[in-house]
């Protein structure tokens, strides 16, 4: 029930209550303690690695502003609820499965919703694929190839035996690249191209096209999620946690209302505080105020995380 409450709260209010997560963590820890007490510690080591990887993945995605802190905590909570016997041959494989399921569901949701909105000619959303040009795709391909080459040279045999772990690393690498101006730096792209060609042609190293495809899928998701998702709302409906668009923040430039946000990065780092939201509402009735503004709609990641873990659990019951 707590998981359902978290998902519903994320959709309706854009937040996941801490007290719900805390109660869930207490219950999960109690359950796991009882499980390993009565069933022995045979899988305890693998389960500990699974939890450690889950914590790392959730915190990295939080630091990259892919999802919010509540989503990160929910991810860790759900990791604790997965029975140890449902984990695959190693924790990295299980983590990769969950990760792929979550982002696949999110990607399908975004595409489906966009098709529906375009079919109904909704004007409050827009989609732009300028961040997914041929040049950008090429830049990311050579970067991922260079990353794979370096991993193969450094880790050698371990790389071939732990593809799931490197799938995660490739995906996180792509997400990290999205936060820096790599694709716009010609020198960096040229360097990666040279390294990739030399390594593949002269060293005989193999490019894993499955990892490449997964990485490009994540790139498409990031571009899709960040660039199409705008919504016009009444200014008086602004609330804490919302993210204002660039166009909206620019309208505040000439206003004398105190406490208005001065800039935005259009991601989770720019969520409005309570004071800023109150200032925006006051701005609506000021000289330069307007009745409507544009915000970025928060992607309900809590629902995708919950569904991803649920599907993994069902697979564990039916298949594994």
C-alpha cells in the first residue's frame, strides 16, 4: 500500500512523503533480517552487493538530476523488498534488468503520451528533436566506443564476464555526458573518434553493439524528456517544486517583486521553493504580471520505478 501511495502522491503532488519511505524502510529491514535469520546467510553477500549497487545507481541519477530525491529513496526501498532468491547469477545483472525495465516503461510512456497529445492538438506541450541530430548521435557513438575500449583495456577478462555491470556503466556514462557540453566540443569529439578508430582497427578490440544501442536509447530518452515537456498553467496555481521554463523566468527581469527566481536550468535543480512560488503568485497581479506561465511537467518516475520492480518481481516468480 505504501508503494501505491508513493506513486499516487508523485503524480498528484510531485513529491514522495519522507515518512512513507521511512516506514517502508523500517518494514523492509525488519523483513530482510527475519528472512536471513531463518533461511541462512547463503545469499547475504549477493544481496548486500545488490543493495549497494541500487544505492549507487539511485544516487548517481539523483546527482545527475534525472530524478528527484524521493525517487532515489523509493528505488532503494524497493530494492530491499526484492527477495534474495529472485536475484540473478550476480547483483549487477539484476540491477541492469531493473534499470532497463524502468527506463523502457518511461520511454514508452513519453512516446505514447506525445502521440496522444499531438493527435488531440494539445498546445501546452511541445516536442523538439534538435538535441538528437546526426552530429550529436555520432558524437555520442564515438564517446561510448572510446569508453568501451578503455574499459576493455583496463579490465580485460572481467569486462567480458560482467556485461551487465558495463551496461549500467555505459548508461550512466551517457547520462553524465548529457550534463556537460561534450557534443559541442569539436576537439573532444575528434579525439574520441581517433581513439575509437585506432583501438578497433589496430588493436582488434570489439564494439559491443548491444551496449551501444542501449546507450543511444537512453540518449533518446534524455533528449525526449528534457525538450518536449512544457505546460501552460494559471500563474496563481504555481506551487513549490514546480520548474519554470526559460521563457517564464525571462518575464521576471523587469519586475520589482522580491523573491522571484532569477534563472533556471529547466531541471530538478531549479525547482521552486515555497518563497519563490509565493513570489510568482504575487507577480501575477503586478505591473508586468501575466495570468499564465509555462512550466516543465515533472515526469512521474515513482510510477515507473514501481512498475519496473513489479515486473522484475513477476519475472522472478514465473521465470527464475
